[in-house]
C-alpha cells in the first residue's frame, strides 16, 4: 500500500546517498560541504472557484527547511543527498495561501561548482499529507476544512537549480521542480456555514523556490597521521630551505595530473583569513590579481626558485618588497578560480613548476 511504497522509495534514496558519500574525492580543495537552507516555495493551482467564498485566491507560498550534504569528487563535480521538510505552513508574512498541508522529501542531486556559482539537477521522493483548505462564512469568519476524500500522496520530483555564493559560508539559490503524482481533483468538504475557497482544485506540477543557505565546507587530510603514503624525498639544497607557508595545515590536493590538466602546485587546508607566510626569503615580483589565481603573491628566491601563493583574501606585501622567511605576505581566501577557502602553493625552478612536497613536509 501507500506506506510500503513510501518506505521503499525513501530507503532507495538513502541507499543512493550513502553510496555516493563513500566515493573518493579527487583534486578538490574541499571534500564535503554541509548546508542548512531556508527556502520559500511558490505553488500554483488550477481550480474551480467557489463564488460564495469571501477571501482571495492566489498561489500558496510555503517555508521549507532543507539540509544538504555535498560530496566533491572531481574538480568541479559534486554529488549530494538532501532532506526537505515543510516548516512554515500557516498564514504569515510571505507565507500562506488557500491550502495547507505537510510535506517531506529526500533527494539526490549532482552538480558543477565554480568559484561563485553552481548548477545542479536531481530527483526527489517524498509525500504530502494532511490537507486543509481555507474557508469562510457569510460573516467573514475563517475556517479550515478537510477534503472529501483522502488526498495523501507519495510523490516523485525532478529538480534543477542554481547557487550563488555571497561568501564562502553564505549562498543564495533558486530552484524549479516538476512533481509527479500530486493529488488532483481535490474536493473540499462543504456546508451551509463553511464555504471553501474552491469547489475543486488541482496542484500545478511546476513549482519555484528561492532560498538562502549557511554552508560549512571541510576537508580530510591527504596524508593522515600514521599512514604509509610515500612522499618524494626532500631535496637537499644549499641555496634555499623552504618552510611551510602556513601553520597547522595539510595537503588537500596534490601536485600533478588533475582532470585533463596538470595541477602545478598543492592546495593547502585553510580557514578564511588565516596567515600566509613567505616560505623563504626573496623579492616580491608580483602582488596582485592573476588569471585564475585571484589575489596572489609571487616571490623570487636564490638558485632560480620562485614561490606562488594564490586565492588570497588580502595581500600584505607589494611588488619590489624584500621579504624574510616567515614574513606575513597575505591572508587565505577564496578569490579567483577556487572551490573553497584554501591556499594554492607553487614552487618553480627556472620557470618550471616542481612538486612542493619534494621541498617541504606539510
């Protein structure tokens, strides 16, 4: 029956979500992102009006709480599982409409994420139940009445949307959803004293929503403590001796081939505005914006070496400055082509990128 179908559909989405969460992440500055969103969804109706109803009839707007767990896989690709529950149903500012009901959905989506915006699509399954239709009487008193027949339904939806990051932890979203198996031809209970808003109505299968999210990214170390990961031997150089450009950090994306291109440095875990230090003494040859690098600093060292520090939120040096090892050069950020707050760190020898892990232990 209805309960068993609902159970197996929800269980199926849970299995898919657990499976995708176990897939490995490759070449990304963040592994996971947990988001909590508040969305306002606009739902339309096709209806037969009831001329004895004294109120106005318009689209219903519902407040929905959404929790989403994203798993980043390849460069810009991510997959996610999410849960939605209708939170604000009654009449309030921006919220309300002639029909109240309960709603719950589970979903799985896939998307592409750029530094500031992303696109996604996916499927959801869930249920709607406990319908109430607005009604009034000749005196203008308001009531809520039930449908004549049970309108509870198990639903399936296809959804697509866009996300825009105002900050690394704050984003906006807009979504369009097409829902199947919504209740149709709903007839409200009627009486001489209670006149419902409709004689009958159908849900429009297309709905729109906008929302705002608080979003928290996090990483896993690429070389956990106690692992047997083989690292290249450290180069023994007399001209330079590089230090870590950040304290208490680890590599989140290694040097080398990555998604049809070569990653010319390493990505290091960081929080917004963490201090970034010069890895060795030298002269600042660039301090400004670089293509894809965002706010960046490039330092020339002895022996034909250079270091690059990219995606900064703040730059604390200028071109021509002589810096000492360990001197503050900037603050970590998310500028340029970046998928989350981190430091992209490069070491170059005679203009050619080399593996930083051959020169520094992170």
